[in-house]
């Protein structure tokens, strides 16, 4: 691979890691949702992210040119080799935490993927075009939940506020541009995340203000995911997610 291909590979794997990790987290609600319809809905959103991860991994494997599959990339790396942003790997916690995280990332992906549809790389643009439709639906689900929880009982509002306090430390990383991603701006393959930040802040702040919740903004506080520096939670999650492939290497479904 030349340098641009290496940068594109890292870019694709990062996006895939974001998706597969959040997919696994959402799948942990399967059979644990507050009621049946929501249980099914969260499972379906998890599948949306899994499908997104597969598309990015498959294209990354194609760029790499080593005849690896998406399973090889997803299930054969340890936590230091994963490059997902930290907000995706945090445990599901309670329902309010899950839905507020989902709201934050839904707003981001609606804005980010819409711009990524204009990528000069036709495969990246096609993946973004399919994925943004899903994210728009996800946002239509997460917004009413945040409104309902924050304006419901004292207990539900307290849980939303607690979730906001924790998640505020992680949202800033969504707009961090590693050097290999910046290099792809020159060829119009990637999107400048930093330019999305003001619109994201405004959207989130205005929405939460409607429920009388103050939001400080997305200043960078905690980072490291793109460089393989993770919270203690990712390793435990991967030990479950990768168990079958680790126990039976090359397993085919």
C-alpha cells in the first residue's frame, strides 16, 4: 500500500470499529429492554451498526490487499489495536444513559454522514448514503425518548442529568481529527469533523434547552480511542465479542 492507501485503511477501520463496538453495546439490551417493542428496536439498531461495520471492514480489507475478511479484522485484534472513539465503548448503564448516548451520536452521524456522501471515494460515499438514512431514523427514535425521560418523573430526569454529566467528557472526541484523517481532506475523501462541531453543539444545546437542560458543549476532555488507548471496559467487551473466533480460529457460519 502507498501512504494514501494506508491512511484510507486506518480511516475505514476507525469508522468500522466505531460501528461494531456500538453495535455490540446496543445488542446487550436484547431481552433486557424496558418492554418488548423497545427491546426489538434496540436490537434492530444494533444490526444497522453491524451492517455498517461490515461495509467499512470489507472495503478496508480490499484496500489492504491481504485477502483478509471483515471477520479477520474485527475478531483478531486486541483492544490496543482497536481504534474506536471512546464514547462507543462505554457500558450501556441504564436506559437513560443508553438513549442519551444514542442521541449524541445520532445527531453527529446525521451531520457527518450527510457530508461524507460527497466523498470523492465512490465506495465511501455509497456506504455513507446508506448509513445516513439509518441514522436519520435512529435520531427520530432517540429524540422523543430524551424528551420523555427528561420531562417525566423526578427519577427519570435525574438519570438523564447523570448521564449528561458523564457523557459530556466523551463527546469532544467525536470531532478530533487524527493526522491520517486530515491527510484525506486534501483528496476530498474524508470530512473535516472540526467544521461539524458548531452545528452539533447548536443542535444539541437547542434540543436539550427545550427540556430545561443546560449543555456546556463539546469541548475535548478525554481522548485516545483512535490511537488505541481505551477505557477499562473495551477489553472486557472484546473478550465476549471475540470468544468464538478466539476459541475456534477460522470458524465459518
